[in-house]
C-alpha cells in the first residue's frame, strides 16, 4: 500500500489495479467544480478518478494506491503519471493552501518514487506536467488546469524543494536523541529542551502533517508533541503501547522521508 501521510484515504472503485508501468511524476488537473469528487470517482458509470484531490483550504484526499494502481484521470498517461485534481475552476488560481498541499504531495512523491523537482510540458518527460498538454490521447482537455494554475507549477516545485531540503535544513535527526527528549521533556519544566534542534525538525514535520499547532513548535518534546506523535503513530497503523508518542525507528524514518530529514542512530 502506497499512501501519503496526512492525506485522507478514500479508496474508489475506478482504478486499474497493479497497472502502473512507470513513475514519471505528477499531472496537475482542475476540477472545474467544488466539493469532494469522491462520489463521482466511486461510481463506475463516471469512468473517472484521480490519485489525489486538494480542496481550496488544502485538505487532501487520496483515492488509490499511488505508484501501484493507476487512476482514470488522463487517458494514455494514466500508467505513467500520478494525478492531482484541484478544487475550483480554470479561470481561478490555486489558493495558497492548495499550493502548499500540492507541494507536499510532490515532495512525498519525490521521496517515495523519485519524481524529479522539475516543471515539464510533456507527456513523456519526468516531472510536474499538466493535463492539457496530452491532447486527444489524454482525453482532449486543452483548458485543464487553466493558464493560471499551470503557471503556478514552478511555485509548487520550489516549495517542495524547501520541504525536502530547506524546510528541514537537509537535517539529520538522531533517534536516540529524539527518544531521550520525548522521555525527559514532558516531566521537566514548561519549555524545557533536551535536544532542541533535532526536536524542532520533528515538530515542524508534525506541524506540516496537521497534528501539532504552531504554538508548540518550540524544540521541547513536551506533552503536546508526545500527543501529536502518538496521533502520527496511529495514522501509520500502530496501536496500544506502539502508539505511545515515543518515536520508533520505523515511524520516524517514514516521517523523515515525507519531510526531508534523515534518521540516524
């Protein structure tokens, strides 16, 4: 199962199981409508779906196992590129929240599949392309996603690069240090820090996952951060003692892959 951390998982019937031939990158689409397309994508009569949908406020839904099963989004391009629908219309730009969300999708795809941080206007090159470029073979939608959204792809790629590198400073995080902080900081005084720089990297990633409020991104692995990390562990499928908010190697490594930091001993 290849699912993006932070996306709402809503599997649909309109997919081709085990159909992906190559993982070239991501195709930008516009919904030309509002509201979740889940019902439409889960209706066999529609013959339509996508890997992801991004609401105007940045909420992300994922409909298939990206990189394994392909969605029915861009005709002949389906076996080669993942797809992201964006709420709104071709004559409106992506919101700032949508740019941020699509950048996180792309950063995740770069980490998991190696999508290059490149804008391309192509049906064969690897990178971030758009629906209309595919012409008739891709369903004949020349106006998708519209000139405004098409022009925002460099901003998405730049933000993805920040998430992968600049956002975490190309950081490495010691598992032992983070675990030490998670065990010591909650019992210490308010704001106590044990390994502040490394904890900040983890907290920023938890913030990006929507699990930790900005006010608590302070370098202290206190009770709020423990609670946020426990929620992340549950999101990853852990339960009971394995979801106690103390980082383990697997969960921290998965978080690092999604947000551009390396986990060391």
